[in-house]
């Protein structure tokens, strides 16, 4: 019962934050206007802001936060490595590199085409790192992933330097941002992310076994290869989908699963839904903070998560991971 | 033979520089380049060589040298073959400082409103700040090399985010300037930059070389070093400062040219073994060759467009790094 209560209180918090996210920003909008823009639409400036800017970015933050955190939780099991995540393995970087190339080479691609490029990018990087890193210590895997990410970011920037026209539109997007998307932009991405999330929930029980090690899971009758493949598909759907719509957002996938485990323990049937919930809450908070922290200037949420996430990462390295790995 | 490795590396570097000077919109054959060096060339060639191309090539070589030497120092004092100034956020600290300066003091026309010679100083301060922070955060009854590297990665990501933040907040024309610089480009170098960077290296490199023996001992471990009569903590601090100074100076002018600090020392160790007196000069020359080579490829491949040299060093560096990680499978990292 306690766990269900916790989940529901988390959901209520999320709903409250959603409402808050529609209200605050460079221009604060009264609650009444927000409600009216759904019930009694008149196309006033405030109502337009709510429906075309605030609402999409709120929904995207929730969607992306949930998928990144879930993908992170799965990756940590797959690599049996507390430091594994889309960020540290360079999967985000790979996806955004492919996206940048696609956008500069073939202009005018729609989002439902771009998302496949994002899947290809994240899938290839995932396979590369899987080939290198299966038997590695956490430190080596992290180093390998970070260097892959560094390669991709260097290549991406090289590409952008060649193509200065595209820099302006890309610069924002490269750091990860939920801004400037329309409500209709969510629709092509939504099915993939939902499939990824459902797949993750479906896999939760076998993730518990996989976390015990390959040998143990085999002897308990789990077809390891199949489940690993399914888990990989889920990660690619979630991470690729997120990058397609919001760019590379760092640290969510690395940190949130750990927070979830602190909250509800090691059972992945709980860790997965709680990660998704906490990821959505955290990304929403980070986005609101990015809007509120400076006047007349919105800090992209990708920068905010990195600035907020790095100290937590350092704290965790000092506290617990220092002994474990 | 090992003692003379640096001689053939130096000749490779020289040849590469001569070729690189010749290549460009006006092609000058290598023989003409050498003639101009000796004062026998025609005045048109000499003008191009001395005013336009030589500073750029020299800066590339100097930056490569300092990054490689900085990598040597860091790998020795962390006793981790995978530690590099870039991946530990030290270059990042220098970048944050330098980008802030570029953002605050640049004018519309691509130039700085304060003296150029401040740039390496600030970059050095930025790098040192980050290095000290890393050391403090990783400190917990002593510094384990594992925790040091992980903390370094944390700072690396944090510094990247800060650079992005600063670039985003500033106006757009500066963003393009800063982005080009960040990827590691030495396009449009003049003698001014070379004259600023040169004194730093003239002072720093002999000191590092002088410390070379100590580096070899540091790599044997803290207890051995103490047993051999080295003041480990003081020494480490001085060496760390040397490392941040070299990184800062290089980053200030060439931006994010990555992986030189990794590959230089590694290849050098392959060539000459574990004595840092031999490793340092060899690694330095390899660093020089790599950056000059990357720059040469960068401005010939899609000429007249310039691809930043940093792209090519990363293209060579990352696979090599992954190979290192792959090879060390199953080993317990120290």
C-alpha cells in the first residue's frame, strides 16, 4: 500500500507542477486565464502563449523526462553498471550527431522522418558501446562512452562550422531544449515513446533477473539474449525519441534511477515506474527553473540539467560509488 | 637507439611544417619554402610564408607540444593512463574562462578589446580553478586515482554545459566566433598569438623536463616516491600547476583540440619505454606532428573551406582511446 500511496502522491505533485509550468515564465499568466484558454478560447495573447508555448513544452518535458529516466534504468541493468546511462554511453550524442547531419544535408525533413534518423543514430551508438563495453569496469565503460560522446560533439561542431547558416537554429537544439515545439510535433514521436515505456514496464520483472547476472538469469530459465534485445529496443526507442524532439539532455538518465532506488528499493517493477515519474518531475522543474532564473532569457533545459546534475553526480561519486567501483 | 627517437620525430615535424607552409591558395613547392627560410626565396613567396602561413603553423606545433606534455604530467600524477586534460575538465575550465573573455570583450569585428596576452593568463586561472576543485572534491582521506577520474568526468560535463550556457546568453555573432574557436581552429593566426604563447613555453617546458625524473618516480606510487625521498604532495601540486598552465596556454589560442594529451604520451611510451626524461620530448614532438597534420588536412580536404583541426584529432583519438579501453578488458583498473 505504501508504494501505491507514494506513486499517487508523486502523480499529484506532477499535476501540480504541470499547472505551475503553464503559469510561470517570462510573463506570468493568471490561473484564471490558463483555465479559460482551455474552456473559453478567445485567442488573446496570454491564451495563445499558454496553448502554443507553455502547453507543448510542459508535455514534452514530461514525456522526455520519463523516457530518459526509464532508458537510464534499463541501461544500468543491461551493463550491470551504476554509471551507465544514455549520457555517459554517448547514445544521446550519437543520435544528435546523426540528426545534425541529416538536417544539414537534406533540408526540409519532417519530424516523422527525422525520428528514424535519431533511432538509427542511437541504435548504432548503442551497439558500438555494447560491443566494446560488456565486460568492462564501470570506470572504463564511462570513459569509453564519454569519449564517444566527445567524438560526436566534436564532429557535430565541425559540421556546424562548415554550415554557419544552420548554426542559429541548431545551437539551441544541440544543448537539449523543449522550447519552440508545436503541439503537433509531439504526435509523431508519441507512439514510439509509449511503446518504449510499455515495453520497459513489461520487461521489469526480467530486468530483476538480469541484474543478478547472466549466469543466474540463464539458470532461472530466462532467455537472456531475447530479453537483452528487447531491453535494447526499448532504450533505443526511448532515447532516440527523446533526442528527436528535445535534443541531448544530460544526466536525467544517469541520476534519476538512483534517486528512484533510494526511494523504493531495488525491485525494477517499482524502479521503472518511479523513475519515469521522477524523471518527468525533475525535467519539468529544471525547465521551469531555466525559465525563471533570468529575466528576458530562457536557459535551455539541457544546460539546466547539466548544471544541476553535475554536483549531484559528484556527490554520489564521493558518497557511495567511490567504494562500490 | 631510444635516445635518438626524438631526432627523427623532429625531422618529421619539420618536413610536415614545410609541406604545410607550401599548401594553400598559392602553392609553394617545399624547395622554395626552404629557400625562403634561408633568405634565398623571392619576396612574394617570403611575404606569404612569413606573414601569413608561418605563424599559423608555429602556433599549431606549439599548441600540440604543450597539450601533449600536459597529458604526460597528468597521466603520471594520477597514475591513470586514461587521464587527459580534456576528459578531466581541465581544458574545459580553460575554455569557460576563455569563452567568457571572448564574450565580454569582443567587438563586432572579430577582435578583442583587451590585450591578447591576458587570454592565456585567464585560461590558466580557469584550468587551475577546475583542477583544484577536482582535487578537493575527490579528496577523502587521500585521493584515489579512480575517484579522481570520475570526478574529472563530472567536471568535464559541467564545464561543457557552462560553455554552452555562456555562448547561448551572448549575442549570436559572438556565438559563431566562440563555436569555431571551441572546436579547435587556428585559422587566421598572426604573429601576435605566437609571441604571446612562446614565452610561456620557453619557461614551462624546461621546468617540466627538469621534473621528468620525478614524474617517473611518481608513477611508481606514492609510497615508493616517499621512500625515494620525494616530497610527494608539494611535488604533485607543482606538477598540477605546470599541467594547468600548459593546458591553459594551448586552449587559449587553439580551443578544444582534443585527445593530443592522450595519444602523445601513449605513443611516446611505446617508442621509448617508461622514462619520462625520454617520454616528454618524444610526446611533445608527436603532439606537434598531430596538430600540424590535423591542420594541414583541415585546410586542404574541402579547400577553400576550413575544417577545424580538432575534428581530425578527435577522429584519430577516439578510436585509439576505445582500443585502449578494449584492450584493458577484464583488467582491474588501478
